[in-house]
C-alpha cells in the first residue's frame, strides 16, 4: 500500500492505534509530574535533602528533551512505528527499575532509562497518528493525543497522592508496568509495519552538540540552586552550554540532513504556537512544583487528601477536553485558545493571594478554572502546530511539538524552584534550599513571588496569541459554515 489510508485493515484498526499511542503519551508525560508529590516522602526515605530529591524529576525531563529530536529523525529514517515499539519496552523496563528502593543514584539511573524510552514514544506518536488518520479525522486524532499529553502533565500529583495514601512511593513507578505491558500488547496486535522510511543518515554530531547544550544548561541551573550560581561549576556548565549551542547551529546549517530544518521556523503561526506551548507548560509546572508543598507542608494535609484536591485539575481537563474539541469545529481555535489563556492568567492571580489559612474551596475554584482553561487551550493549540506546516514537515513538527512541551516542563521546574527558594531565602534572611519546618510564612512569601512569575508567563502567552490571531484573516479548521463563508469572502476580495 502507498499509504496507510489505502490499507483497509489499518483504517479498521485506526482507533485502536490511537489508543496505543495516546496511552503512552499519557504515561510518559504523567511520569514527568507524578513524582512531585512524592518528593517529600522520597527525600525522607532515601535520607537526602529536598534539593537533591528534585533531580528525580529534573533528570527525566532533561533526558527526554535531549533525545527527542534524535529519535524523531531516526523514526523518519528507519520507521516511526519501529522506534515507538522499542520505546514502549524501554520505558516499561525503566519504570520497573525505578521502583526498587536502593539509593538515589539507582533511582536516577532508572529515570534515565525511562526518559530514553519516553522520548522514543513522544517523538513518533504524532507522526504515527498523522500517517494513519485521513485528513478529515486528523484534527481529532492529534487533538486527542494533545489532550492526553496535557492530562498526563498535570494529573501526576493527584494520582500520585492517591497511590501514596495506600502504597509506598515505589508504586508510583510500578503502576506503569502493567499498563505499559497492556499497551504494548495492543500495539503489537494493531500497529502496522512501517511503510514510510527515508533511509537518510542520522546527524549524530548535531545530536551530540544538542544533548550537551540541554544537559549543561539545565544542569547549571539545578546545581546553581544547590551551591550558588556564581560557583565555578554552574558557570562552567553554562559556558559549555553556550559553546555547544553555537556549535550545534554551525553543524546544522552545513548538514544536508540536519536534526532541525531551520526554515520551518519561518512559519510564524507554527513558531508562535510552539512558544506559547512552552510558556503554558512552564506555568503548569510552577503549579506542580509549588502546590504539593503548599498542601502537605504549609497546610499539613495528608498526601492522600492533597492528592484528592489536586485531582480537581485533571477532572476538569477530562470534562473540558471533549467540549473543547466540539467547540473547535463550531467556532474555530482562536477564541478557545484566547479564552483558555485568560482563564489560566486569572488562576495565577488567585494563587498569588493564597496563604496557609485560605479556605479549601478557594483553592478548588482556582484549580477548576485552571483545569478548564488548560482544556480550552491545549488541544486547539496542539492541532494548530501540526496543521500549520506542509505534509513533508509533519515529522519534524511532531518532534518539535513534543520538544516544546518538555522544554516547558524543564523550564518550569528550573524557574519555579529558583524563584521559590530565592523568595524564601529573602524572607528567612539566609540561603534556603528546602521547606523550613514550622515556618509556613517563609514558604508562602516565596510561593506568592513564584506565582507572580507564573502569571507573567500566562500573560505573555495571551499577548502572543492575540497578536498572532489578529494577523489571520480566516479562523483555523475550515470545517464549519462560518469558516467556509470566511474563505469565500476572502477569495471574492482577491
């Protein structure tokens, strides 16, 4: 068959294929956030300070970011489905290793394995859906993957809290094993063989430079939090990141088959949609980093109750995502994206005014608004990214879309922890890198400054979206009467 659209068996099984890739999209992004609520428990159990325990979250996201573009290119060259299948196995094995309570070093090793497997699935899931689904259903398929990604990125603390209420922190990772095996079996039964393979050479030199850039840059930030940013080690890592990035651009511009085709960024809609995604995923991770400590440490709530409260976010995402998909077909993406960003900005303002005595109902309302705002924003924006490029750039667009999301998560962790600890240090009068017992006022001061920064990210994303949409004469996704009439009017004017 020339394409999967010409294969009746693939078309018969296309929704099962979507279930497979969407489930792993959920699991791989869930594992970037589910650990946050377990960090106090892991820190105490492994007898390590909180700032060292943060590496359990950070190393996973750093590895994913470093490897995404490589596996996206390998998928284009040797088969997306082949890379995806191998990635599901590696991720499941990594999840098994993470649950063994040996040491922080062994846990970090397991997280690296998880990150490699996750990057293989993330780099290929959008490309698989794009190839399998016909054009009339492609928006729904990509929107579904985007919804699962968004849900996974913010459902982690809530699900993690529920697991911690009944089991040890090991089960936060082990829960992936049976789900992973089931998803692998579904993929084994329904995923077709690859038919699109370019057989092009892989730019390993460019990958090496890019990986060094990512690992050095974020390594300098996280290490700087522990020992100070003016220490020679974080300064040296920052310098290494800058040199590696310059070398990466130099290499890519001279390669016939580079990891990144820079010309794709000339598409302003594509580029601004990616930037907006980075900003919002960063803001989401401000919440993921701060709220578990607010609920458990500052307010003294149990992990199970905290997890239940944090489930408000994914619950509203589950309700809001289908509504968002339906409204996209009716009114276009623009109004949904802007409305979602307004709601997200309002939530950050509400979070700024919280303290250790704020009524629980206030937190629930703020979090509900944030969940529904994310639902309105994420699916349309994800589909806009994939729909704003030509067919030959779909693979690159999928990898860059996943990279933007994960980059946002890493930036969110780095900025949130840096701002939080800096604010707490200012309030306490000396350097702080963890929660101070019996001083919720110190934490609340740092938390408020952190959410001011989170509001700034949401507001910038809102302004960018308003600017990019004002230049668009026609609403995206011309499946509605309104869109068709707008196109007709535009063509008549021409």
